[in-house]
C-alpha cells in the first residue's frame, strides 16, 4: 500500500525482555509488552466478522485510511465504516470530507460515519467511537491502525469501553506497512515511534491494577461505551 521510502537507517539491536523485575516501572513495561503481543497476535486467529470498521486518522498517514476503505469495499456485509477525525493542529491534517474519502478509494458511501469535529488526541477519538457503538448497536468492531499505533488505540478504546460498562469484540487490523516508512507528520519511522507509543500506553491503566483483557471464547475480546452527543456528518 505504502511505497518503500528508499534507503533505510542502520538497524539497531532490539531490546530483550529477560525476565520480570522487582522494579515497578520495569514490571509495568513487561506487563504492557505481554498485552501488546496479545493484541497484535489476535489478528492471526480472530475469525469473527465485524459489523463495523473503525479507523482513527492522524500523523498524515493516509495508508491506514486507504487500507480501512479497501477492507470496507471488500466486505459488503460490514454495516458501517467509522472514520475518527484527526488533530487539526497537525501540519499534515486533512479534513475527512466525502471527496477526500473518495480520493482514498471510497465507493460505497452508505453506512459511512465520520466524526464531524477534529479530535485532539486518541482519547477523543475513542470517546466518539464508543458513542457510535451504542448509537449504531454494533456487535463487533474492527480497528485499523499501523502496528506501532494499534496497541495504544486498542488499549485506549478498551479502557473507555470498560469505564462505560459495555462489552463487544474488538478485532485488531494492523495496516500492512514497512516499519521503516517515514511518518509524514513527525518525519520519523514507525520503528522510531514505537517506544513513545508504548510508553504513552502506560498511563491508560489505573494505578490500582491492570484492566483485565477479557477473552470470550476463541474470537471475543472484552470491551465498552462513552458519549459525544454530536450527530456525525461530513465536515464541509
């Protein structure tokens, strides 16, 4: 989907997890690593069809939008495509108008729902998505994001749903992208952004314990609903 950027920086050794530490921060990072591996691994065995596909925009990464639209076009049984707006403060921000989505490959417009107002961060995108789960009576939701960002999106949405007390399956759908592809907004590779994304996921969890990643049978992952009362529409 995304073209190779050409020359790649020299590879650096990957850190290894050698065991649990008594240090609380190291322990939390190890627990987070377990959750991340679980989330990314769900794609391999999750077969339950989702009745909606969600894609949070941002960082000038059009690849995730194009991939979400391609999944949407290929699965006519999917009832909705949810497009969570990006941050208008970003230099690469594009308003997700109907024309913009069509330029990204959209043909099937019935069932497409777009967050009308820009979202300042992943939390606001998650709040809107959770609201749509309730309004549209969704039973399963696929989340499309690049692998470096997917765990943070997944955990943020899972936390919002847990707080609201609603549970439906969340199906991770990582964008097939080269980890050395430069992310336009920050001019850094996905590999370089991974550490910050994972560290940004740590504050999602309450201090008094880890939010349980509840799995229901071979295909269901625990979740939840919040509220933004704005009726979604295409931005003008």
